[in-house]
């Protein structure tokens, strides 16, 4: 028998997704407008000055080579809309990459990630 408050599960982390459509292929030198969403696993909103303050969340976009080398990296900033972060990344080198979006709040042990393949020609 479970007595008292029952079983409490505390889940840490972010659900991260691409908010804008990321092409599968882009041209060398092309600037990519990147928009991503990040929200708490509990669906609580991230917003500037909110209970979960978007200004304290670090969201980063990276182009990663197949060998794990980070080719390009840029911080995404809060875009003025709940859970939304945006920035620009320049695809400077040709090759096969993973576009990775990381959301971190190390102070509260919250992390999340998504990645997608991208070819630069």
C-alpha cells in the first residue's frame, strides 16, 4: 500500500524542437535563420522574467561534423514569445553535418537536445 502523498517523480529536462523548417541541404556561405522551442517536461512556459526565466536558459545551435567536431556554434536568444529562441548560423564549410540544438539550465539540472542532418554544398 502507498500511503501519504503516494509516489512523487521529479523529472528534469527540456523538450527541444525546431520551430522553423531546417532545410536538408544548404549552400556554403548561406546564413541559416534558426528558430527553436524549448519547454519544461511539465509543459511550464519559458518566458522572460517568468517562473522559468528564459533569460537564464542557455540555448545553443551547433553544426557538428561526423567525427564529433563542432564546426560552428551560436547562442540562440529568447525571441519574445513563450518557449521560443532564435539566432543565425553561417554554414562556412562544405560537408555532412548534424544541426544540434541544446537547451541547458545547469543551476536547476535541466537539459534537452534535438539534432537533424544537414548537407552544406
